[in-house]
C-alpha cells in the first residue's frame, strides 16, 4: 500500500536539483513518490523567453481544463490531448481571431491569415505555478544559493580532476 509506505519511509523535506527538476512533470513525479513530503528546490525553465509572442501562461485555462481563453477573451473548446507530450493542444481557428487587435502579438505579423493558432497547455501547469511561487520564498532562495555553490565544486571535480569517469575495483 502506497499510503502506508509514505508513513513508514522518511523522505527529505527538500531536494535541490538542476534544471531537469524545474519541469512540472519531474516535480509531479517527486511528489508522487514521496507522498508530497519533499519540496524541490530548482529553477523553473523560463519558456516565455523563447519568443515575444503570447505564450501558454498568457492564456487562461478553464477549471475543468476543457476550454482555453486568449488574452483578448476569445475562448476555444477545440482541445487535442497529446499524452506523449504531457498536455493538450488548444486550437484557435483563424476566423475566431481574424479581426483581433492582438493578432501580431499573438501570432506574429507574418503569419498566414488562414492558419490556426495552437497553444500547448501542460498537464503539470499547476506544479509549475506552485514552483514559481515557492521560488520567491527565502527558503528557496537560500537553497538555490547553496545549490550553485555545490555546482561550482562539481564542475571542478569533473573538468579538472577527472571525476566524471570514476574508476572502481571489486565485484560488479
């Protein structure tokens, strides 16, 4: 029984990790394995910096997760779940957006007037939002500071002292 396991096994309060730990899916997996006992300390990848266009965080997901509203308050229910990607694509047809004053900021000035606008919404959106909120706390800031100090030592060990390929002796 998983609930019994979580009561019997003591998991750490915090785990500091690299950028892989910043993703929602990884955070969800750690919460699942530890029964929510462990808080991850890691930076969240800033996907908004990839483009100047509106990104997924600029869109509002309905409480039931079945519709998405754009920054200009247009809503779509065209939802295509892509479990292998860990989320759902929402499609805004071109005719819904054609007269929108935010067209250039949402789709780009050079986009085709007949093309739909697709927005990918991760199943782990709530985990990422909680992580961003946690990262503003003093606990997270101190943990990230300590993590960066450790990274400096790991870099020295692996790049200058050959510790990347540790040799061992004995039984396999």
